[in-house]
């Protein structure tokens, strides 16, 4: 899950960089943010401290990744 979130973040950076004359540089830092586990199709709110649903058997998990890249 962390690898998928990191890859998604890199694709977003590449799409932003593609509109400029710059190139994506080396990865400077990577930080994992909030990890959320909520009931599938839930209206539960996300919280800054994370969420962990313990009542539903069907769950959805999400993670926030912050990647810092150099620009060439």
C-alpha cells in the first residue's frame, strides 16, 4: 500500500513537471502521513490523528505520502 501511494505521488509530480521545461530530480525525502481505516462505503470522517474502524468487516484503507523531489 505504501509503495502504491508513493508511485501515485511520483506520477502526480511527473504530470506537473511535464508542463514545464524542468525534469524531475532525485528523491530528497519521503514521509508517511495519516493512515486511515474506515468501513467500506462509509461516511465516517477522516481525522488528523488517523482512523481505525473496528466494527465493520468490509474496510477501506488509505495512506497519505509526502515525497520531496529535486528539480533539474
